[in-house]
């Protein structure tokens, strides 16, 4: 007799209640040893409780360790933070795991796709650190860390080993983003050394997209930074039949939230035609995570048999309603081989990965600063002081291209200039403060400063195009 495990259930908005009900019914019919604890999130929750994500919902996931979540609507406009992003950050769900596997009975261009996308889930441009620097120029900071990278890489290798996968491929853009993607790739190579049984290779993201649509069957496990992972995982969903069949799991060290890749589909909400397959596959991923794999395989077989028999929802070219499709799966369930192979804990197969310790910067020396200024005559170079104390103006760039020292190349310039000041040796921060004071004295508006450091002669910053 299995111990009954409690799992948080968030039904969500739009088609959420319809598809979560389908999963609840299938689980009940398969006698999965799970007890649902209902919690609320999303737009309807906001309208009813004044918040899209009550603390009680976070507490429920913290308590249970595992949640199944229907899609939630994020209205476009101010003041409404995406529930998904908030949950990921609040619970430190650092890996987004999206399998893309060809399903029987679903006609696509490819018949044999079986890959898993592991997307870093916290960092990159998703830190949401944005600044309007001038009325014409906006900046988003792309943050990649050694710790965040190592966590997702180690998870990808551990997961690959557990699932008997043979290859993990790091997808990046280190040829252009030498520092950010460079760190992601360096961390991948470091972690890969601990997994000699698994082939570790890497590919540039644009080439990966091309290869994925030409030869998707050659990929196994892919690990990517957040933004590339967001895009590439949707591409992979398209390889196997689209959003209606794309599952996902958000995994942290201690908690996991499983949800379909798709949204709340307001265009078909309440019509009874939504495809519950993506959420069902996410729920099966959850069962695997909890060590209830025999239940997952039994439901998977019934799903495959249903699809093979041509019972398809409208998005896949069929005419079955959500209810009829769910009934067809239930009718094909054979639970005689289901057994609980876990240790009885909801966190049965949490893969414990630890981030590496911080590396201090005490070897670093400050040798200058990049000062970003507004200058509205965009046909000329800003009248910056050439020397302030130990700091010499060595370069000015506009949108990344060097415009000083001359000549000015024939580029479209905007009212946002990066002015690079370098000293001949290490300097104190007070030298940079003196530079900023001089700019204030000259009424030159600066809005952003980056200190430039060197470590044993190696610069810790990139050069401008043409520098
Ligand atoms: P969407 O994924 O909801 O819909 C895109 C298209 O796919 C629509 O035509 C829809 O009818 C169809 N579709 C999606 N899931 C389907 C299913 N299970 N069965 C049949 N057809 C399906 O994306 P959209 O319209 O951009 O977003 C709607 C709302 O969902 C937005 O508020 C968005 O912020 C939110 N959203 C929530 C997510 C989540 O909670 N995980 C993820 C993505 C979007």
C-alpha cells in the first residue's frame, strides 16, 4: 500500500481549470497515490484576493515540495508581475526542463525526436534589471553567474545520467558574448569533467536552431542560458506537434513546479476544446520526479494508445472535446502494473546539486572607468575632458562602435555615449569620483558608470568594435 503524497494544485486561468480537471480525473482513475492541495494564482486569483500569488500558495509549495500548475494569465500593463517568474524566483527553481518527444498518432515533419531542453531559469535578461538611460536609449542587463551556470549544468548532467542519456550539449553565443556566454561555457566544461561517462559538446545557438530543424534526432540533452532556452524550447515544441503537447518542469534544489509550456489560451477558454496533453505530460514528468514512474508509464501508454487510435483534439486536427479525449485515455488505462517505487517522500528524486563557492576579486586592480553620458548633437563627438587626474580619455563609442579617436564611421548615432578613461596603473575609486565631478562642473549629464578592472594584466571588460 502506497503512502499518499500531497501535491499543490493550481488550476490557473483561461483553459487552466479545464485541463487540470482532465489530469485530476485521469490520476483518480489510475489511482495515483496523490492527494491534491488546492492553491490559487493568476488573474482570477488577483480579482478575487487582490494578489496574483498569495503567500498561502507559496507556503503550500514549500510544504509539499511539488506542485502541478495550470497556465496563468499575465495582463499586459503595469503593476502585474508574471506569476511564473515570481514562483521561479521565490522558490529558486533554477532549471526549466522541457522534454520534446515525438508522439504516436501526431503527424509532424519529424518522426523520431527525443530530446530534453534544460533552460537556466533565473538569470540572463530575466533579472528584469532595466533602465531608461536617455529618452532614446534603454538598457537591459544580462547577468550570467558562475553559480547559476554551474547549478543548471550539474542538474543537466545528473538528469542525463539518471535517465540513461548519453550526450549533453551546451548551447551558447560565446563567439559574440565572450564574457557572458564565455562564463556559461567555461562552467559547462568544468562541470562536464565530473561526468566522463557522458559526451559533452557545445554549439552556437544560431547553428543549433538550424541543426534542430534539419536533424533534430541527433540531439539528446541541451543546456542553455535563460533567453536562448526560452526560444529554443518553443522551437523544439514545434518539432513534435506544438504547444498542445509541450510539457515542462521548473526544478529547484528542494522544490519543483510542473506546468505546460503553453499559456491560458483565452481564445478557446470555456469552450471545452483545449488539449490537456501538455499538462498531462507535465504531470507525468512530476510522477517521475516523485519516484512514481510506474504510474507515469501506465498513463503514458493509455495516452499513446488514445492518440494512435486517432482520438485527437481540435488543435491536432481532430474533433474530440477535452472531456471525450480524457474519457478515451481513462478507458485505455491498465493499472495492473502500477507500484510505488519511491521512498514515500514527495522529494523522492530531487537531484541535490550545490553551487560552487564565491571567488573573491582581491587580485583585481581598478585601472579606469567607462562613463555613459547623454550628448544630443549626434553628429559630433561629446566634448569630454581628455585628462582628469590619472585618467586619460582613450575611447568613445556609440552603440558599441568606436567614434573616438577619429575618424567617425558612417553610423547612425544616438544620444548615449560610452566614454572610456584609462590610467597607466592602478587607481583609487576617488579618481573616478573626481572625473564625475568634473563632468557635473561641465554640465555633461552622466547616468551610468562601470569601473574597469584588470587581473594579472588581463582586462575584465570587453573592447568596442574598432577599438
Ligand atoms: P497561449 O499559449 O495561451 O496560446 C497560443 C495559441 O495556442 C492560442 O491560439 C491557443 O488557443 C493555442 N493553445 C495553447 N494551449 C493550447 C491547448 N492546450 N490546447 C489547444 N490550443 C492551445 O499563448 P498567448 O495567447 O500568448 O498567452 C495567453 C496568456 O497566457 C497570456 O496572458 C500569457 O501571459 C499567459 N501565459 C502563461 C503561461 C503560463 O502560465 N505558464 C505561459 C505562456 C503564456
